[in-house]
C-alpha cells in the first residue's frame, strides 16, 4: 500500500492467532448506511473471516453497527455477508491455497483509500498454543530490552 490511506479498523487479534503468509487488497460491496457507519469507526473485524463460494469472495461475520439516526427499514443488517471485489485470478489463487494447504482467509485491516472502502485479507495458518506462548515471550523480552536501553540512556 504505497498510496496514502486512512486506517479505520485493525484486527490485531488475527496477528496473534494466525501466522500470516500473504495479504491481498479487496474492495467491499456496501450499502450507504454501512459506509456511513464505517466512516464513523463503528466496525469490528475480530470475529470476521472470508470464504470463496461459487467463484466469488465473501466477507462474513464482520460486525458493522447500524446507524441510530436512520429508520429500521432503511438500515442494514449488522453481520450480513458482504461480497469482496477481487480479480478472478486472485480468487482462483486463493481457492487453490485454501483448499489444498488448509489455510484460512482473515480480514486484518479496513481502511479508506481514495474514497473507497478497502479490506486487507490475509492468507493465514492457525497458530498452535506453543506458538502463541512464544510470541508472548518474544514481546515481553523486546519490551524489557527497550526498558533497559531507556535506562541506559539516562
């Protein structure tokens, strides 16, 4: 992502639960109330995932809160499945990797780029418990080293 973008939501939990292999950028098919809600930052990617069905990529279980100042008839369903806008060759590449290697598709970021809402989808493999413990230990060690360096500067 060399161009400038405005980060709206980040799924940090995905980096802890999954080992990220590769990332893809995709557009999302949204309704008007969903766009307004996303711009207000009322979106949660934590439980979300993507799947490929009938040659199309779909974003599922991502919660976009309904607007409070809009009538219920015009509002959107918070957890509806949303179509991802990707090229056919990207989708076919994802089909091969998810079916053969047992990888999963997880949304990692939601951002606005040139006025369009984009989602970053990661091809990921689930971490085992010992991998998670290792990540926590590395993070603690890194934090302790930074503290020691800070003290040494004084």
